[in-house]
C-alpha cells in the first residue's frame, strides 16, 4: 500500500506478470489486485476450483505464467477444460461473464471491481428469470432457450441474432 511493499501473497492469486517477484521489494499495482479479485470470484462460482486446473495440468505457477486457461470461449478452446460439473458451471454463466474470465486469465486484461459487480448483477438477474440455473453444481446444461446458446464450440452473441432464427425440425417420415 502506498510506498510499503506487502510480502504476503499466494501464487494462486498472483497475476502471471508478477509471478516470482520478490514482494519485499516490489510494489503491486491495483491491476494486480484486480487479478486476485477475478481469481476469487472464479473460485466462488466454481466451488473452489482453480481457474487454471485442466486435464494434465502441472505446476500451478508455470500454468499461470503461461496463461493456460482452458475454459472455452467461442471457437477458442484447447479442449483441456475439466469435464463434468465444471463444464456445466461454465456454460451456465452468462456469455459476458465467461468472456470476462477468459479475458482476465487468457488475455491479461484486468477488470475493475465495478465491471465485475455489473456482470454479477446481470448473472443474478438471469438466474432469477430462469435463464441460468441456480444450482451450485448443475448436473447438466439447463440453458435451452431461444435467446441462449448452449453450443460448446460457438457462443451466439447478440450481434449474431441470425444464428437463432433457424430451427431444426425432426420428422420420422420424409413425406410428413
């Protein structure tokens, strides 16, 4: 704080760009704390899961430094995200909340608390409306709605409204 270094830290909550620094001599910036806030929010929403846990992950510090965030956003995916409940939680988040986590952990963006608050309010509103599940650990994907994409490979954004206009209809007989 101010001109006084803080030696207390945890690798899990330390931004990739300052991993390994000597915190007795290094002054953290507000942006570094924004990273810690994003990590804490992720862990809260994911029942304690680390944002950098993935199939075959190794050393936590090296994974954070390399920004190996494996949760998908649109077509951007390394297909190593944890399977099961974690993918269900991820897909039940709003697109904007997923994009925010992706930007922080993959693209080195640091979002102020005000932005996180707005995103969480929107997420809360979608839970109340029944668009997002209120289950802490969903057992499957509940977002089956015309206005919400559940495609693991491509998120449909508001700008891509035309992707929601076509519907697939199944028929037992071609002549029906």
